[in-house]
C-alpha cells in the first residue's frame, strides 16, 4: 500500500480513538519484524529511526533498508525520525524521504525550541510530511529524580497550547508521567493532565516511553487523545530474548539466518500484541496510499 504522511495517519487515529504504534527499528531484522507484524494485523504502522541507529548504521542506509523491505508490504507505512536534536538532521531525513520527522528541543529555552521546530515544520509541510515537536521533559527511567521533580517535568495545558500554536507542529509529544527505558516502579500516568491538554490542543498527542506502561493505562490515554505510542525498549527486550534463547538452544550455531529468525519472531509477536492493544489492528483499509 505504501508510504503515507504521519499527519494523515495520526489525524485519522485521533478522530477514531485508536493509536498508531511507532516502533523503533535498528537493522534489517527488526524492520522486517515490525513490517510483518503490521501486515499480519492489517495495521497502519510507524517505523522509527532514532539517534542510536543513525550513529552506527547511518540515516540513509537505514532508510534504504526499510524502503526495500516495505515494497512487499500492503499496509500504510510511515518512516519517522525520532528525537532529532538538530535542524540539519531533520532536513537530511526530509531529503531522504521520511514521512514524518521530530525535532526534540525540549531541553532548549522556549523561544529557541519554537523557532527551530517551526522552521523544520515549514519545510516538512511544503512536502506533505508530518512534524512532531516536544514540550515538557520526558526523562529516562535511569535519571535519579524525586517525585516533586517528576511533577515539575509534566507539560502544562498552557505551555502545550502555546507551543503547538507557535511551532506549527502537526502532533505534539507531551510529558504526562512516562519515561524512556525500563521502569523500576510501575508508572502512573497523569490522566487529568492529559485531559487538560487535549481540551485546548486540538492536535494528536504523542506518548513517549510506552514500554512497560500497564495496558489499562495505555488504553485510557488513547481514549484521552493519544494517537501515537512510541515503543522501543519492550521490542528490543523481545528481540534480545529471542536471540539469547536461540543461541542457548544451539550453542554451536554460527549462521545468523538461523539464530536471528528466533529473535525476529519474538519481536514480531510483541509488536502484534502492541498493535492490538492500541486498537490499530484492521485499520489499514481506511487509507488509500
Ligand atoms: Zn522518546
């Protein structure tokens, strides 16, 4: 079915109360696993290319791997640049044909975040691509922060509205209590804060740090306006677990095709589970690409 703008994808999701899974991919095997999961669930899907894979594989090579694998898949697909901190890298992704980009200026002073996000949004929009911005800090689970500090990191409705208007983003990543990585204690998302934000910001909301959040909380935030849920950690855990099992079962195995198949299978299963949880299974038919 081919590529589709992140903006079209997420506006449909927000309007119809489901979320599109945004899954991080790191090589050909993980990209293939996510695409196979989306195909089997007939779901629109976002493949995220993040900073780590860009460092070791390169932005363009990774995009080209996805391109060649995506040709055989019959669901709407969006390739998204995750957590980019530079204008230049966003432009490189747009030039390489991504359907969605993200500028993460959440660490910058407000004015600077707005200015850079808006300048990228203008380029993305001229080519019908979607643009994600972030306001409020989404920390890591490894960060040693107190409850008060955590509360201070949450995005307020006022700053979300102001930023979404000033920056011209299509969808907005906000901080409502999630973090990146593996949670030490069960996260408690702030539904009230999400409600306050969606009451004023009439754009799809993005949830980062979706791994390890209990299913009921995920379903609740999707009903509350979250249209894109990012999942990375849980998929890497599944892939690595599959790899370890395969190697343990056949310690003498030296063919990547044999031991990586188990890893891909585990990751595909976990991705399918997430797609069903997000309510995007069967939604591919609503898109013409
Ligand atoms: Zn993130």
